[in-house]
C-alpha cells in the first residue's frame, strides 16, 4: 500500500501572545511545530503501516526550515520525506497550494491513501485537503475519527455535529482526520530521531513537479489578503466574590437582569 | 517576491519585523529584509512609518469575464427534513448584500422531496430557489453535491456563493471552489461590500484567532465563502414573500457517488447541538467526576441551553468528542457561554471567545477564563451550580 | 575542551525533556502521593528507546554515546526521579555488566530486549547484612550438574518484582571470601524466585524497591556471568558506571528544585515586593546555581571519560558524591525559599527534598564514594 501524508510546519499558535500595548502579534520565541492535526494524520497512516505493511511518504510545501518538521515525522516512523520548495510558491492561497501538492503527489506515482490533518492551526481554512483531492480527481472523506481498510475498501467514522456517519469508500481516497482517541500520535523513538537526523530530505522545485506556473504562488491565488489586523481584545468584566455563595449568585443574577441577559 | 523594501527609504526601525505575523522579516545591516516565509499579506506595508515597503500588484491571468456573473447564492443545508439555522442566517445576510448590490438572492436546495422548504427560503428573503431533487441527493455526499452545485454555477453564473461552515459545508465548499477554479474564504465572521468595486470583503480569524484577515477574490468568480453558524442573526421570516422556483434536473448517477453512507449514529440529543444553541453551559475538569455533569445539565435545562465540555472533560471520557469546545473540538459563537470549572486555557478560548457574553464560574480567581469573561463568580462550582440553577428557576418563573 | 553538546546529544536531551513533560509530569503528583509504580509509563519510556541509547546496534540499541544516555536520565529525573533511576538501573546496572562480561549469547538474549524496550532490568547485590560490606554475602549458589542452586535473599532492589532480568550475586566458594562471589543472570518466573514486600520509603515513591527471595532456584550454568569468583569485580565495576546515573538523577532533582525556587521567589510578595528582590533569597539562588553547574560538569566529565574508554572510577565517585550532596542542600534550600508553603504537600519542593536523600545512599553511600576517591589519591604510585 502506498500512503502519502501532507504536513505543514506551523508556528505554535497557542503560544502566540498579543502585545498588550501595541495590540500586535508577538512572534518571537514561538516554536515551529508540525501542525498538530497533521500528526494525527501521520499516526493514522502509521497504524495502517503497522497493520498492513504500507510505505508512508510525508510531503510538505514550505520554506527550507520545514525540513525540521519533516524530520519529526520521519522520527515517528514515516519512510520517506519530501520537501516541495520554490520561491515561485510564495504567497500561495489554498487553491495554489493544493495545485502544488497535487502535482507533487502525481509525481510520486500511484497512491492509495492520502492523509491530511483537518486544518492548519495558522491558516485555519481546512481547504487544502479537499482541493487537492479534486485536482487529483479522487474521492474524499473529511472529519474522520476512525478508519480501517479491508482489501481496497475503506470504512471510516466521519464526525458530524451530533454524532457520526459510517461511510465506505473504495481506494484511492483522500482522508482528512480530526484529533480523536484513535489517532493519538505516537511518541518518536530514539532510533527514529537519530536516523531522521541523518537523513537528507529530498527537495523538489516547481520544475521538478511540472507545476503549471500560472497556477502556483501568488499568481495562482484567486484570493488575496487585503488587510490583517488584531481583533479587539475582550476586556475583563465584573468578577463577583461576595462573602457567601448565595450573595454572589444573587449579585450576578441582578446584574444579568439589569443588562437583560437571560432574565 | 512581490513585497519589496526600498533600501533608500528604510530607516531600520524594525516595526515591520514585529508586525509580521509570519516572522518573515529580519533586520540585516540596518535594513529590513523579507525572507522566504513571506505570504504577501501586506501587514508590513501598513505599519511602515516611512512608506518604504510596497506590495507589487501581481497580474493574475483570468479566464472569467466578471461582468457575466451576478446574484448571491446561499447553499441551503438540511438536516432531518429541516433547514439548518446557519442557512437561514446566511439568507438574512445574503439579502442585505443583494440589496446593496442591486442583485437577486437565491437559495440552492438539493435533496429528496425537499420542495416544501422553498416557502421558508422565500420567507427568509430569497428571490429564487434553485431546486434539484433526486433520490441520489437524499443524503449529503461530496461527489453528488459538488457535481450538481458546480453545474449550476457554470450554467447560471452567480457572483457570490455563501455556504455555512458546518462539517458538510467545509467539505463541499473547497471541492466546488477547486472544480470551478475560484477563490474560497473559510470560516468567515464578517462580510462586507467594497463600495468601489462591488467586491465582497471576507473577514476571518487566523492564527488560532489571534489575528483577523480581510480577504478579497478580485478576479475570479463566483466569490465563495463559508460562514460560521451564529455569526449572523436569523432573519425575521415573512411568509408573504414569494419567489421563483427554478427546477433543475439532477445528472448525478449512483455510480458517480464514490462514498457510501452505511449508517448514522447519533451520539447525543439536541442538548449537545452546540452550533445552533443560543446559550451553552460548559463543564470542565473542575467538576471532579463525570456524575457531576448532571449539575451542568440541570442548569442547561432551566436555561434551555446546550451542554458543552472542555477538552479535559472529553479526554477523561466524561463527554463525547462532539461536545468538545475548543481548538481540537468545535468553535461556537452563542449569545451566552457559561464556563463552569473551566480554567480557560488558550486552546479552549479559541473555541468560544466569539460568544457575545461569557459568564465564568471557577474557584480559582486567577484562572485565565476570568480575563475574558464578562461576568464571573469565584466559587466552588459544585456549590454554585445547584444554587444558581434554583435561582434562575425562581426568577424565570416570575 | 568542548563544552557544547553535539547535535545528537541535544536531540536526545530534548526528546527526554519532551517525554518527561508530556508523559510523566501530568500524573507525577498523584503517583507520588499514592506510591504508584506505573508499569504502563515505564513501558512507554522503554518503547521510546531510552534504554537503548548507548547500547550498540548489534544488540538492538541506537549506538549513541554514554553522555546522551546520562542526559536522558537527568531530564527524566527533573520531572520523575523514579523513572530516572529505573532507566539508570536498566542500562547501567543490568545491561551494563552483561555487555562488559557476558557471552555473545547472553548479550543477544538479555541485552537486546532491554535495548529494544521490551524488558526491564535489576541488580541484586545488597543483603540485610551486606550493605557497604558487600563482600559478606549470605546468598549461596551451589553447582549441581547443569545448574546452580541459589538460596538466599536480597534487599532494597530497585525495579524488584517488575524487572524481567536480574543480575544476582551469590557466594560460590565461602572459603575464598571476596573472591568467592559469582554473578548470575536470573529471569523473573524462574521457579523458587519470588519477591518479598515492597519497601515503604521516605521518597522515590514512583519507583519500586523490593526484596528478592531465592528458594532452591535452579539457574542454568549458561547464566553464570563472567567466571566464578569474578563476581565482586563485576559488582564494583558495574557500580562505578551506575553511580554516574545516580549522579545524573540527583542533578535532575536539584535542577528542578532551583527552577521552582526561582519561580516562587518572583511570585511571592512580602513587604511590598517579590522575595527575589531580597539579597538573602537571591544569594541562596546564586549558590544553588553554582552547586548545580559544578555538579553538572562533574557528571558530564565522568560520562565522557567512560565513553572514551578511559579510567573513570574516581571521577564517577566525585560526581555521585557531589551531585547527591548538593541535591540535598539545594532541595532543602528550595523548601526554605518556599517558607511554610514549602513544607506542605500542595507544593512540589518537599517531594524533591524527600527524593534527594536516597541519592546520597544507594549505589555506594557517599562515605564509600569518599573511600574510592581518597583511595585513588592516597594510593602509593609505583
């Protein structure tokens, strides 16, 4: 079985802070990590590898420093890593990114399952997975919490707002996973880390993947960022700490009634 | 690189370095240098005090004639024979956009025997309903719905398409955008019209909600966006309104649909429908044990609220994942969010900070949740919850 | 003299740090409170490959250097000293002597599973009446045909009852005294090999310490480690290496204590300012830092000497004696910085102080360490 996992190196946005004076993002000291949902995706792939003996390739479109993220994935047990990197990819929105990933996957050859994480925690769009599947003309299932394969039939549990669907689909398929108990990412091993450290990561350029230059990077992006701003901060409201709980509750409900909230 | 620093003008003040959300700018030999991770977002352009940074306009080759595209479409998502709230909300907002642009608003309704919903769609403000009914469309499927919707777009050329950012909406939106080759902006929290160009300005959170970005789709059509539930208000329904139903035949065959729906397992009742809830009461690790969620449920019942949970409670197995609010769970924006025994870790705040009003109950007065709460009680939730439930009951009765 | 860690060493240090923070920290307080030896967590630590860091690839290890392994012990011990000593015993006290004295078959059979993470090891030397006076062994091994029959008991054995492989010392020739001791490899489950009570200790509650009981245990003669009469030498050289691990454990405990003291001193307000602004407290912290850095250099140097195949016995003893002594001092001072709160179990420093004490005692009391050091210095050179 041939499996590809698309990953992205992202800043740890839960560590990002806002400067209280200037109300701008403080980027310094924020570590770069493998997008957490992509780790769930890799875990899903590695479980299939453990069970059925598959070859797992991790691929990422990014700048040279993304190699560190790919090495993290190798240390968890992925077999091969490829960085797709080119100045021409700069400024890409999700459509342009998915074009590059699709071209890269086509170059890899026959692939049975493509795993993606639900969304990247910096862009937060959740679009690249489905768009890549469309370019490749293959089926997709999103919000997957659990899956298994028998012969070439995939069965997944797909999360909905109030439960889950059980869906069957034939290979090839793109699977976008959520953080679920089934896909808790494994801790890397010492041997894995040491081997990954020594591995030379292959780098593919736009020419290597035969990317259509009109469909990549800023040129290939139908959406453009017009403005970036920090949202107004929520300010701390009223904290009630009366001598007794009864009094605190009464005070709170009085205030709510005043502001016509709930009451 | 399309963002350029003029070396002559640059004074090396470093303001751009701090402003860049992607850490792409460094100062080298006293001048700002833009590196590989630049995404051309333009944040630096705005803050440079000496206007030393410019963003080059890049000409995108376009094959679409924008003038041919008109009207606002809303994807009508249904569940158990009813319209989802978010579709109503989008019709309400869509109506405003249509009025501003002097264009029509249409609902796109796919399914099996769903025609009866048309009157609700008109009542919410639509001028037209594109109705595609077929057995194959009874349940949502990526292949079925993408094909039908894309064909409709090719045939009727809407200028704007709005889709609710539900699980299905976020499955469908990008697939359509990719098939058509147009721009899609995800998870929007605000929409506007640029007066000059008549383009839609889509505003959405990024970086886990730490920054907001306004996105445009200048040359490609339709301009597409997924919008979060509870961002816009449901419109007042006017059943005197009527409109035109445009029936379109479905071309989708069963063999075109590659995913087969085998079963649907409902994990909880309406109490955990967080997306449509106006009030959510959430419990966290502070509850101590799973049985104590009863206290949350009692309060929720009195308030007519849905029940949510923090990641800690879900990880401990007290509630299913569909109840989880936060970065790896659901993002909600109810009118009122009551956080009980939840410390307010960043990952949780990401999921609920766009609530209108936040009320927090926690025994630790230094808990971060109090920094974003509009109202807070410092106290033991096991004590507070039963008493506050009683008090609400009493006051609501009179 | 290079004071920087190599890339590989930094990577393993970082990995151990992440393991400690993600896997060990969340449950440490509970496990300490309830005296839980978490088999699952130990299993995860082994599976991550920490046992195999400095074991050659030919025996299932990662072929890394000795300092990398010591860094791992240090990092784990900052969060969970019990896990730190479990790792140290696995590698230095169990796999170690087999690597140094074992046959090829013994290495494949017993070192490989430890390196690959499926087995835990232990080292049984101490007896109720033989502590520092290790030569007075009462456990006896008698050769009968193809087997040795072992009778006796051991006490205070770390990983006891949980380990799969045990290095056990027994008297094969009472008449020869020191030279009558031999080393054996025992497996959990061998008939007659049972475990006594689990010790209830002052600290180290997340590690397990038990008695080993031998009642006519039949041990195949292939399981003799080294030669008959080499036992004492094997024990001493093994402990030489093991004490670097204990030194690293003590170092980790001390570092954690200092970090807590720094944090608390900045938060605690008295007389209108943080107590860190008072010289008395600031100087205490400076002294902690001096001691810890000095200990760190001693530990790392001992590890590097061993790695280079150079004599390291005196340096290992210095590292162990110093690191454990300062760990006791630093943790005591940390409790002092916390004041009354430090004495309560709501705060972590009392646990660190309780845990530090044993490092001055096991794997050779600090008195023994001083014997080793002074012996080396005062010996007449020929």
